């Protein structure tokens, strides 16, 4: 773990708006971390940055170099994210498309996304059903029942990831970190899409935090967001004896709510939403089958 000296900006070095920027940056970094289900200790381990520095960064006391880099970006009238991006230059079409889309309203962006998805979606998309949502929403139990009802395979994405990686999920995280897990997650999804024309897929709750992987999922599968309120999520997870990734954190409920808030905009991009709050497993299955328009289903499937 890094023992680097932390350089804080002196009050005289701060320009107007710098303090506000550092606090917004800290909040954004914390949101990204929590949204991915990572504790500060896990991020410190995987990044080699000390917990102390991460805590200060998230509290708005970032390293002075962050502000210096921001000044360079502002001087060149270039977005900061373009300054830190390395690798091949973006295609001009992608740059221009990004600029065009940035001028659209949220409603227009949704319409543009739908038009693009319909134009370029995978031809077998309607036969592949992917369930997304937080742990405790019922993806595995409902997914197995739905697959049996539709007589198509049920697949847990984590099991495919383990086969692709040749290691268990816990081993991937402990030995290689979350970045490696994300790479295997994408490879596993690509393999499934290439080798299966139909299935019911239970995905990991954080798949929505990886835009490239989530975009592939939306384009190649009919996605359903299984949702419930945070208290019910927590109760179900605890009943399963699983409190990952929050352990015994006394702020577990607050973090769960923050995760849901952070992921909800992406979850809402699913083709359909099923709210399982207050429903038993049979009632949830009935609601789920009603949201799958591509198959002929009886009014009341057996649970």
C-alpha cells in the first residue's frame, strides 16, 4: 500500500471554485466506489493508494496536482476527462456524435438511444432474457423458474465468469482485484452471446457500472430490472447470510441506498421493470412473465 506524502493545497493556493470542485470530486469518487460495491479498504488494496489518502480525497482534500491538472485543461479549453484519457485518438465521428448528443434533452437522449438500439441490436436479442438488479431482488430464484417455464437454459453469469477465469469469484477479487473481474465479466458475456441463441441470464448487480459491458447486454438481450425497496433488499441479503461487500459496516444500509441511487439511472434503461416489493415468489413470477412479450405464456404459470 502506498505511503506517499500527501500534499494539500494551502489556502493561498486555492482559486475561486477550487474548494467546491475538490468536494464535488470527492463525492463523485465516493459515489463511483460505492456504486461498484467496493469498500475503501478494497479500493486501497487494489489501487495501492492508502486508505488515509482515499479518505481525504473523498472528503474534498485532494492532492494539489488535481487542481493543477484542472488548470491545464481549463487553459486549453479541453474537458478534464480528455486530458487524462490515453491511447488511440477517438474517431472523428465519435467525437462529433458525442458533441451532438450532449446538446439533447434527457427525453431526446432516450429517443436517440432507442433508435440506435433498434437499428443495431443483435438479431437474437428477443430470445435472450437478462435479469438485472441488486442482490436480493430474486434474479436467481425467479430466473430459474422463468427459464423452466419458457423451456430455455438458465445461466448464472458468475458461473460463466468462473469457468472463463479458471478461478472462483472470491479468488478473482482477492488475487486480481475488481478490474480483473470486469474483464472476465465482459469475456463471459461475449462468449454467451456468441454461443447461445436463447437463455435466461442472472447477472451481477454491478454490471450496470461498466458502460461498455452494460451496453452490450442491452443490445444483445431483452433486459428486465428486478427491483425492490432498500429495506427489503437488505432483509433478503441478510436472510441469505450474505452481507457482501459491506461486511459489518454500520453504514451498510446507507451504502445500499447510495448504491441503488447510483445504479438506478442505468437500471431504468432495461426493457422492462418488475417491482417485487411485498410479493411472494409466485406473485413475482406472474409479474415477470407478463413483462416478457415475445413468448406465449399461460395467464398463471406454475411456481
